[in-house]
């Protein structure tokens, strides 16, 4: 499937396969290519549930305060209201499929994508609050 749109978030490419317009607001689906050691900071959503599927490479998921390695093909559900994240724990780039319900999170990613955590964290936190997302220590 060809991406509807491609963008970069915190230096990592994201291919948006299904957006809110296509799903009538019910879901968004994307594939993120993640470098070794990469992945988003631990965070929590108040509006969306996420489901992760490792497609290539080696990944770990943080859920319920615990890191767990997942194999290619494994599926992990991260409900809203729970701190979670993923990271590439391998030595090569990996791909992870992210299913988000309801849609809208893709708009957040596009908005924060051009920003750098090193220089724009205040703006990232401000945008995140508007989208119901908060960052937390691991």
C-alpha cells in the first residue's frame, strides 16, 4: 500500500497509510522506520489507543512500567491513559506498524515533526497538551 503522506518525526520517517479522512475519523495507520536506539519518549495519550506490530528489526515496548522485547509479528495494545513507548533495541533499522484509534494523532505527528526536542521542547510540550499527550520518565 502506498503512503497517503510521508513525514519525519524527531528524525524518524513515518509513512501514513490510512488517515482520519479515509477512515471517517475512526483510525489512522502508519509505519515508522526507527534507527537503532530510536523511538519516541515515554508518553501517555488521553484520546487514543495504540496498537503496535513489529514488522522488521528488534523492538521493545514499555508498558505498565516494564520493558518487554517483542518479535516480528507480535502485536501489543497500549490503551489511552497508560504510559508507553517503543524503541529499536537492535543494531539495524527497524519498522513498526502503529494503529491508532480514533484518528487525529497523525495530525499531531505532522505538527511536531519539524520540531527538534533539543531546541523546541517547550513548543512540543505546548502542542502535545493541545492533543492530550504528556511525556513521562521511563
